[in-house]
């Protein structure tokens, strides 16, 4: 019998469900280029180009994942892909240290390395349990909250509009609108809460003089982002290492979503299936580097939509991918989104990043944190990962090439969580440590039980 994932639906239903998926993921997808463009100081026109590129590549990878390309790439599940927030902080650091050509050069090499790495990773899944992924996701969300704050109040304390009550008030209003729809809305209204908040922010910004629509009128209706817009790619070794580590983090992020989709749809996920799905992330890095986009991951909010609607059909998400490709080919739309004032984007980003952190915390709930070793691993990973955020510039005495890796809390958290989990949960040293803890616990129990027995006898 044909599995529900593979059954073809009538065209009207394909279009309706496909559009719904796009509406659910759209705000998160455009937020990545918006926040990156604002953080590195790109002009509105360039940021608009990044938005179009991100939508275009997200559409291509979504179609690829939904329909598959032979036995090489694509898991053939109802998957929606979009730019990953996990790559934001390292990309911003690389841009500030080496420039934009290095951002996309390191992404290109990271994507190429990621293709064989995807097959290796699929066989090492047990080394990336919830303990590792939860710790990293928590750091991803928490470390990016500062980026959202910078968009709201500004990053230059000497600027005249730094901490402007108008900007902070606008961000607060956007926050309230989003919370209202996310908590009080029903069905599609709840799912569109972030997008509605962005639109409300755009409308309010116009009379305040914060939204310049001139770039929208100048943009063309149809166009494709030009390859290597920022020039020939550059490949600093440190940046390449950082983006390769980011690729592994994204693998862990996508793996959790893919396994969840397997359970939701009732379709078993084999090692080769998982490898083809992760290879799609790698291909997104290659195409993203060429067309100035971002590395994609499987969007968890769309996984939730599959569970809620019980529409398991992968042809639906393939239609979503086609819609994204069309949207990515309309520069005027990208210019409209890119013109959104930074406080509006920051207000929405504050919610999105906080959600990522809470998802990480929820993932850690699956771990037995009453175990002192697990508790220590998670604590060290989160603590080390947050250091660069709380103590900016702590690695300024190190070589500039090393600062790209050391200044990325996400990279530090991933390395710390993986290494400690490997040592204490997969080696003899870890087994010895657990036996010692067990023996100590038994001794403590016996010691505390003796006085009780004596008192009872007395």
C-alpha cells in the first residue's frame, strides 16, 4: 500500500496546504537575513537581495528534500527548510573580522565538507543525544538575544538615537502584538502571529518616519540574485573551521526534526534516509554560498504543523518550495521586507531567539539531570557557551584567527558538550566515574540508615 507521505492530493488541496506551510515559516525565514544584514551594517538594497536569495534557496532545498534526488540527497518527507539561526552569530563574527567574501567562502567549504560528513554523522547519532543538542540549542537562543537587543536600542552608545524611547516603545508594541496572537489567537491566526506583528510594525513605522519606502519603488518586480554578489569567495582557515562546526550543529538540529517527523508520519527513518536529509543541509550551504543566502535547517514549527493538521503528504511541501522560489524571484517583495526598521525586527527577533532557548531547555528535560555527570556536562556547555556573550572581548589577546572560533559561544558550547559527553558517557573513564558515584551513593544510604534502625530498636 502507498504510504500517506507519498499519496498525491488534488491540486487545490496541494496549493492550499502548501501556502499554509509558507505562511507558517515565512517570518522565521526572512528574519535570518534581516537580522544578519542589520548586524553587519548592510544597506537596505543589499539586505533585500539577501532576503530574496534566502527564500529562493529555501525553496530549492525544500523541493529537494520533499521529492529527493535519487539516492544522494533528499529524505522524501514533508519537510520545510529555511535559514538556520545557529549560523547567525559565527557569520556575523566572520564578516566583522574578514569581510563578506570570507563569510560565503567558509560557507561554501563547510557545505562541501558537510556532504560526506552527513553520512558519517548519521552513523554517529548516538554521540549527539538530547544532552548535547539541548545544551547547544539553549546557547543558540540565549546568545542571540543580545543581537535582538542591539537592533532595538542600537549598538553605538554615542549615537543620538541609542536607547531611543520611540524605538524601545515600538519594539515593546510589536512584542505585545505578537504575544497577543500567539497566546490568544486560534489556528491560523496563532501561526501567523509573528508575520502580523511585522506588518503592524511596518504600518506604525511609516508615520514615525522610520520606514523609507523609496527602495521598494526602485526595486524591480522580477529578478534572480547574482552569484557571488560580494566578490570572489575567500577561505580563511579559522572561518572554514567555524562554519564546519556550525554545519555539525545544524545536523543535530535537523536530526531532531527529522526523527520527530518519522514518528509523526509513521514512516521509519533509516540511516541512509537520515544521511540524505542531512546532505540537503550541506547542499544548502553550497548553493547559499553561491547565491548569497544561508545554511538551511528543517523548521520545527512546520513539523508541528504536520502533526497538527495530519497532512503528511510530501507533495504539499514540494508545492511550498515552488511558492518560496517564486517569492525569492520578486526583488520588490525583498525590498519591502528589508525596509523594516531595526526595532521592529528586534522585537520579533527577541521572541524567536527566546523560543529557541526554551526549546533547548525543553530538550534537556528529556535528560536525567539528577545524574551529577549529565548535570555537569550541560552546565559546563551552557556556561562556556555564554561566556563570549557576557564577557565580550575576552579573547582579544588571542590571535585574530582564533577569535572567530573562541568568540562564538555556539561553537564553544557544541565542542564542550560533544567532548564531555563522549568522555563521560562513551568511555571507560565515564563508566568508572559512574561506578564511583553509585558506590558513594550506596555508602551514603547505608550510613544514614543505621541511626534510624538503632532508634527504632531503642
